[in-house]
């Protein structure tokens, strides 16, 4: 396929198919058609959560693209994105990160520190988002209170 860019997506199913598809088929939008605050990330690592495993094994129905965490390099930004530029290393949350490129809102990404590996970065967003939601939003834990974390 000389001269043609190839994007990849992991698909679930009985065959466990992994195959090349065009960027247009995957919904990787050209920079001109991005939302004002969208960022395109070329994924180098993606987090795989337990639900992704259950979907891939056909134990639960697929309700969207696989993968919620990614780490990679910015390849395009929307017109109003000010926090990131093309080429920067980022990690964060997105839908459908088990593919070569992901489009997500800039507020769901952060810069990846040089001291954090891409694989470690890709496995952190859902864990921390879950902890923040549980402790802050649901339990309203205040400064000075203690929490017992069981079987972490």
C-alpha cells in the first residue's frame, strides 16, 4: 500500500479480527473538520479495561468502540485548542482508543511527563477518574478524613 496511510482498529467478534482500515472508515477526521476543541492523537499505547476484555470475549454486548485510555502524539488540533500543539506527547481519556488514532476533547488530555512511560500513562486515566468520582463526587470525602481501601 505505498503512498496510502493505514489506520488500525481492534474489533471484537468471534474471529478476534484485527485488520487495516482507512482513516476515513475509523472516523479520524481531517484537521479542517475537527470540532473547535478536538485533538487527534496517534496512539502508541492504550489501556485495556476489564469491560474491554468482556466485550472482546463476547460476554457483554459492545456499546461503542473499545478502549477508553490512550497515550500518544498530537497529530492535529481544532481551531480553538490552546493547550496542545502537533507533536506533543499526551495521555488521557477518549472513546475508541484501541485503534491507531483517536479524536477527543482537549479537556480530557494532559501532557505526559518525560518520567512517565507511555504504557504507564495509558493505564492511569480511568483508575484516577474512578477514584476521584468515588471519593469526591459520591462519598464527599473531606480533608482529614480517612479511607480504607480494600483489595486495591
